[in-house]
C-alpha cells in the first residue's frame, strides 16, 4: 500500500473513531432538553464527516472529490459547534472528553482544509 492510500485509510479510521467517541460522549452527558436536541444534531454531523470522506475516496472525478471533502470539512465544523454547546454540568471528566473532541474536530478541519489546498 503506497503512502497516499495509507493516509486515506488512516483518515477514514480517524473520522470513524471521532464519530464513535462522539456517541460514547453523548451517552454520558446530562439528559437536558437542549443536550438531547443538540446531541441529535451532533450525532448526525459527526457521522457525516467520515461518510463523506469515504465517498470522496470513491469519487469518479476530482470535482466530486473536492466537493465531498468540502462537505466533510463543513460537517466537522458543525460538529465542533454542537460540542461547544453541550452542557456537561460540573463533571470535569466529561468536560475533558468534550475538550478532546473539540480539539480533534479542529484538527480534522485543518486536515480537510489542507487536502483541499493540495487538490487545487
């Protein structure tokens, strides 16, 4: 497997792990009305990040690839927004998890931005 393919699959796995960790986080937060509603949005957007990246890797054209990567970037940015809105109460352990997810979403945004820059 060449380096490009290896990086693609690492990013596919990384986006999968992000969505999985988001789902684990959502099980732990307080069940307030706003957390439930925001959590639904977060679950959707976090899953869409990796799904669109997989689609990008299967794309038939460079234009389609770039569009899918743009969608992945948009979805991870949206995920970060919902994460920032989550209310974890006074639980420091859950707050640390939230911060780690926010950091990962920021890194993923930068990675997708870099991919878009290189594919111009």
